[in-house]
């Protein structure tokens, strides 16, 4: 799904991800996926797009659901130091690192994709909490011979 780089697009991105996951019968992932999508889409709007479009894609790969936000900014993201308790921002990538199974930034000639994975088979009572974040091991990117399907764009 392509969206304009405006604040109201963040809500559209959340609704899109929720609808796709519900359609895949992965409703138990919606709360965490919507929270993390909101963080990544907000970063795209606030720091990367300058009004340019960004895209949101949901991809099912074996036992993982990947949620990807692509924007035209080539700068890589990292969680950086922990924000202070009274800080108004700086927690988004920390949340992703804590709640996603894994996440990464993938740069390319047209910008970057920030993506995170949630384990598709988790029960509703189990939130992903063992994510490795930016400083830990990465999940393998899809490549030749790997099962991957774009479910919705």
C-alpha cells in the first residue's frame, strides 16, 4: 500500500496491517503489529518522507509475518542510547527491538526499508518479547529457495 508522507497516513497504515492480519487469521498479532507499524510509519513521516510517499507491505514467510515500511530516505536506523525517562520520543525502535522477533533496516538505491518480523504461530497469550533488535542477530532475508509471499501492499 502506498501512502502520502502525512501524519494521517500512519492511521491508514495501522488499519491496513490489522485488516491483512485478520484476513490471514492472525488476529492474535494485531495489537503488537499495529503498535510497531505505527512506530515505523511515524518515523517515515517525521524523519524521512518530507511529504513523499511511503509504502507498507505485509509478507508471510514460513512461520513469520514481516511488516515492511519503505521510504525515500537512505539513512539507516539504529535504536541508539536509551531515552531518558522524561523524553517525549526515542522509544520506537526500542519497542520494536523488544516486541518483534527481529528487525532490520535494508537500504537500497531508492531509500530504505525498515522491517520487523512477528512469529505467525504464537498464541494470543504470548507476546513476542525475545526480539533481538538492531544490535542482535538478524533473521535471514528472503532469497533464492526461501518461501516468501507478499500478502498485501
